[in-house]
C-alpha cells in the first residue's frame, strides 16, 4: 500500500496539462463557448480565391521546415476562406505542430543548450522573448526563435526546459472555425494558461480539477462526432482524478493508523461534485460508486478499491 503513489504516478509523468477554472461550478461546455462562430465570422473571399488560399496553406504545411511560414500564412489569411476550410486549416496546423514537437524537444535537450538556458534565467525574468535576447550562443538563439516562430512556448519542469504547444495562440482562429473546434480551442487554451499539475504536484484545488474533467466529459458528449472528441475522451486528467500524481497522490500512507487512506481534501471534493454536478455524468457515477466502497473500508485503500479502479478507470 505504501507504494501506491509510485505505482500509479508513472503513467502520468510527461507534458504539463491543465485547465483554467471555470466561473460557474461544473459548467457545461456550452457555457464555456463563445456565440456561434458562424454568426460572428467575417464574409470569406470568393470560392475560387478561398480555394487558392487553402491550397497554398496546404502546400506550405507539407514541408516541416516551412511550419513557421504556414502558421504565419494561416494567421494572415484565415479570414479569406470559408468555415469548413478554416476549420481544416486550424486542425491541420495543430497536427503539424504536434508532429514536429518531438524533434524540437530533442534539439532542446542538448546539455549545452540546457545549461545556457538555465544560466540566462538566473539573470532575467523567465520569458521566451527575453531569453532570445539574452542567450549568447547563436545556435541556442536560433533554436529559441524557431520555438517562437513555429507557434510553441518554452516551459520548465524540474530544471529542464522544453517546448509545448502554445494553445492560447489558437484563440485568433476560433471565430472562423466550426463551433466544436472553437470550444476545443477554449479548453486547450485554458489548459495552457493555467496548468493543473507541474513537477508532479497539483497546482489547483481538487474541486477545480473535477470541474475541468467534467468540462472535458461534456465536450465529448456534446460533440461526439468531432474530430477531437476521441482525444478528449482519452485525456489523462480523467485518470488523475482517481490517482493523483507523484507528489499529490489521492491516497497516502498514514503512520498513525499504519494504513493507506484517501486524502480528506479529495474525499470532500468527490462528495461535493457528486452532490452538485450533472446527474448524467459517467465520471461522477464512477466517483459515487467509489465513495460507497470507501464508506465500507473506512476510507482505506484496499485490494477491493484497487480492483475497482483498475476495472473502472484503467479498464
């Protein structure tokens, strides 16, 4: 039982994720979305002109070295295409950025580059633009400029600097795309703006973490045919709700009782969510069944609780 946090936290170490807190508890996805994107978007160019813009964007996107040009082209010309084309441009840009991210991360993992980045942060406020001006090595500066121009941001975890998707930058596309993707952008941008976990520790209260998971669940339910629905359904936040992270586990060992028990803060957040959240939520239904089992074990993490989590969450 003592090794619970180590056993389950390994699956969740990786890119930092999170959502910004929503203003209303357990808000549905519709409340997070803006007015209908189609009603707000400007009139596109003629169909032939729009097709030419779309084709040019796709040509640029085919070559990874032109990713910065493709992104800049999308920013400058997305208003000239129709809603379907704008949606595809936005999704294809995200796909291309995600595909290029591992290569950029590998380049940044160079020991000399990491040392220079660490040294520059000691002298300035941690900011990508400031770091570009501060670093002295031309290779490092060019790499940081590539991070920026291709639409990424630089984050740090446990002293290591790495690129991440800059989803707040996608907000400039949201008035041109289909409504499901506009909502998707809202969720991903909020996740970028205020991560829920960093360095293996929870950065937000558990009730806010549950709100974010419920917003994801609402998106997948409201837009089941969206091209991003499956990615949302498989989001690791759903597992973190039940297992926590390496430095903020859901269950912890108590030396007083010699038992591994659920954190009181987590239990309180569970109970509040079940009482006030949407009654048709599959996530809250699982939490409700878990609370019933915990009542029977006096909040102790037992083999029965472990089996339930394996079957209901990891199954």
